């Protein structure tokens, strides 16, 4: 009775640790694992989820919109979710999935996608 359960738990642990290695590997992989469904593979805000979403995701490739958002707000939105920055709760919080360093790297990745800096 217990054995299949233990085997299942062991399998889960292997999957969990494999995922940890995977998302430590590359920021781009993180983006294409956790963000693309809504923000799109290229970050243009046109992910597969968007037809059914009442609030559309931010277009991360739009320099005009993105330069108005300070890095600290991008970080907070990713870590604590849209509601933490007075935006839609459709933007999930990632604190449980991603480390602060991974989130910082994602902020840098967004700056590459928009080819912009905060305020410029
Ligand atoms: C389930 C859909 C969904 C997923 C998955 C998602 N987002 Fe979002 N995101 C949104 C929506 C919707 C908004 C727009 C919220 C608004 O404008 O009210 C948003 C907004 C943002 C913003 C802008 C916040 C601001 O201050 O304007 C950032 C930055 C962001 N997302 C980053 C990410 C990153 C990085 C990931 C992956 C780790 C991610 N998002 C995954 C839906 C999603």
C-alpha cells in the first residue's frame, strides 16, 4: 500500500529538482516556460491565453510603454503579482517559483525585449 505512494513521491522529487536546474539555467528559458502563455514567446503581449483574458498582458517589446515602468516596479510585479502594483490580478505572483536573482535577471531580459531603460 505504501510502496506505490513512496515511489510516486520520489518521482515527484526528481521532477521538482530537474525543474529547478532547468530554470536556473537560463533566463530566456524561464521566460519561455512561465511567461509566454500570456506575454507571447517574443514578449509582444500576444500569448495563447490572450483571447480569453479580460485584461491584456503588457507588451514587453513596446519601448514606449515599458520605459515608463521603473525596474523596481517590474521586479515587484513579477515577484508579488499584478495586484501588488495596482494592476490586474491576472498577472500572477512568482515569488514561490523564482528566486530574487532569477526575477532580477528577468527584469534585465524585459529591458532587452523592449530595447529600453527605465525613464529613457
Ligand atoms: C496568466 C497570464 C500571465 C502570465 C503567465 C504572466 N503574466 Fe505578466 N501580466 C499579465 C497581465 C494580464 C498583465 C497586465 C496587468 C495590467 O495591466 O493590469 C501583466 C503585466 C506584467 C508586467 C507589467 C507590470 C506593470 O507594472 O505594468 C510585467 C513586468 C510582467 N507581467 C512580467 C511577467 C513575467 C516576467 C512573467 C513570467 C515569469 C509573467 N509576467 C507571466 C499576465 C500574465
